[in-house]
C-alpha cells in the first residue's frame, strides 16, 4: 500500500489574556537589572516566564506605580468670574483703513454724474443733477453718504447733525448750501429711515453702491472708536452692545411691517371676487386682506434691503460742479465731526471755536 502524505492544518497562534499586561504595571516593574525577554518574528515573547512576570506585580512595583500617580499635578478649579468687556471684544475689529481725503478729479466727477439715485417713491435722477444744472439748490451742496439704513451710528449722526444745524441755521447760512443724504439701501426704506432720524433734509438711495466706489469710499470690518454723537433720542450714550441690538430691533420692526408705510392704494390692483354677488362689506373685507398681505410681502422684502453692512461713506462739499472739500470714513463711526462740518460750512469760524473753548 503506497504511502499517502497527510496534510496537517497550520496552527494559529493565540494570545492568552494573561499575556496582556497593564501598561502602568509593566512600566513600573521594568528595571535595568531585569532580564529583557527576546521576541520572535511573530511578536510573541519567547521567555518562558514572561506571562507570569507581567501579571504578578511585586510590592516595590506597586509602590512605584502609586508614587507616579501621586506625582501628577492636580488642576484646581478657576474661581475667577467670566466677564465680558464690550470695548475689549470689539477692539479686535479695529484697524483704520488707509483712505485718502484727496478731492475727486474732474474725470471721476463726470463718471459719477451719470449714476442714478432714487427717491422714496422710486423715481430716479442723475447724481450730477444735485450739484450742476439749472435745478441746483443753493450755491453749495453738502452730500453726506451714510452706511446701510439700519446703521445706528449713522442714525445717531444725522440726529446730531439735525440738532446742530437747525432749519433756522440752515436757511441763514452766509453761503446758501443744500444738504443731501444718500444711503446704500433700497429706496423703499427711506420713509422708515427718515422717521428714525428725524432728518429734514432730502434722502436718496444708491442701492448699487456705484457712487460709493467711484468716489473712493470703501468697506471695512472696523467699528472704530466711540464717537461723541453716539447718543440715543434721550441723550443716553450708545455703547457697542446697545448699537448692535438696536440695529437688530430696527431690522425686526421693518420685517414686521411696522416701519414701512402701506403702499399707495391707487397702485394696487383690485382683487378679483370669487363670487360675483358679493356685498359691499365683503368686497371691502377682501380688499383689506389683500392690502395687508401685500404689505407683509413688501415688508419681508424690504427687511433684507437695508444695504451692504460693510460699506462706509463720507461727506463731499460741491461748489460750481466741483468738490472743494471731502472726507471719507475709515470705520463705521468715522463720519466727520459735526463741529468740523460747521466750520467747513462757515457757520462757525476759528474765532468762534476759540471763544467756545
């Protein structure tokens, strides 16, 4: 009978749970005098007593392990209270832009003159019509570019301007000068903005912001230092948190339709009746519901059209179709000081300033 080879199954090495030792105990028991067990190519110890040595700690090894645990430094709980300093937090956004107050060239003014601006009713006119042509008001024109229509700093600035340059002062200036306000939001928000600021001067909108770009006004994240005009209607100071929360509240008011006037009923189409035989009361009720719905839709659209939040503006004084003085903002609160405007407009001269000081 021929010899048949028997195929044996390859034995799979197993690792006993007793061969896995604690890293703390292992590191604690190892010493320079202990024999170092050799390792086979499979990674298992070839020392016959390796498992026994790794699982049975000695008294000295336990003592060393406890000592190493005690040496870990403990972290004491902090007792300092968590406080928020608004001035310190907002200071990280500060870093004024390097913007020049150089007067715009004639070429720049020709480009800016054709850019349209919009009134509250949506009608447009060329920007150049404010300072050149037969319909110009006054010998000089002071154009103030504000930020978005929700900016509490610009609203406070216009309130301070209105308080300083009253209508009596306005009409009695030695050189007749018109004052115009331009914002970068939707013209639909002009009535709300006018109500918020109490500004008696004409307000227009440049939602495209082309004028801002052509005339050298930029955008920034810098909130800027506190300004003297940052006070509310009651004369109380507006800090950073009150400023931001006020803008959010203003935005919510517009979104709720409380800050936007009803559309002109003449421009609204008469709702179609579902039934021909409706009473007058029912028709009036349907018309009222349709007007209310249109008002809500208009308010929801307007609340997102206040203007670019990062855009900053400036002030430009025109005379005979050219700019004779200008100031560009470098941060969110960087409008020209009211006293500076009064001197530029020759309401106050240097002698008056010295007397007031």
